[in-house]
């Protein structure tokens, strides 16, 4: 899925989760730090940069 498709799914109520270790199955939120952020997804509730992921590293659950 593209970043745009993931954002639209999130806005539509879908649950976005990590698709790569160590975040497999962990819920993500879209929170870019700036325009064109390469790592716009972060584990829900996290503030640390090590918990950030690319759009290709997350997926819609189910």
C-alpha cells in the first residue's frame, strides 16, 4: 500500500500495525515530524525516534 492509501485507511477507522520486527502487530499512528518525513509512522504512545517506521514497514491489520 502507498502512504496515501495507509493514511486514508487510518482515517476510515482501520488499524495500522507494524509489519517488520520488532514492531510486528504493534499499533501505529501517523505522526510525521515534517513535510516529506521518510519515517512518518510511530508506535502508538511512543516518543522515541527508534520507534519510527516507513510506510512500507506498516500494514492495515486484517
